[in-house]
């Protein structure tokens, strides 16, 4: 239980840092008005490289979606829903086709 709380707190701090970097620093380095979405890429990487039994990637999708929702113009919860469902889908694909 303590280890899971520690992982979630670490993810919270990690995604907070990525949000700050993305919103304050990377905004000046856009190519054709496209800014790299570090949170989206991090959630994908965490879910691909994590064991399929662990649920940390799903929490990462939720926390990353929360931080994207803070800066988004969409209704609150849209990014949470997208990243959490993407995390579950990646877990299912990796479990079925990679570790079959």
C-alpha cells in the first residue's frame, strides 16, 4: 500500500514538472505551431514498458489527463478520459499480442 502511494505521488510530481516545462519552456520552440506533448508521450512510454499486471500506467493516464485538463480549453475530464482509456487499451494490446 505504501509503495503504491509513493508511486502515485512520484507520478504526480513528474507530470507536474512536465506540465511546467511544456507550458513555460517548450511553447517557444514550436515547429509549424506544433508543441510536443510530453505528458502524452510519457503516458504511452509508461504503459508500454510497465508489466501488464501493474496498474501504475492507468494511474499515470489519469494524473497526466488531469494536468492536461487544467491547461485545456475542452470540458474538464476530456483529457482524463482520453488518456485513461488509452492506457487501458495499451495494456490490453500489450497483454494480448506481446506477452501472449
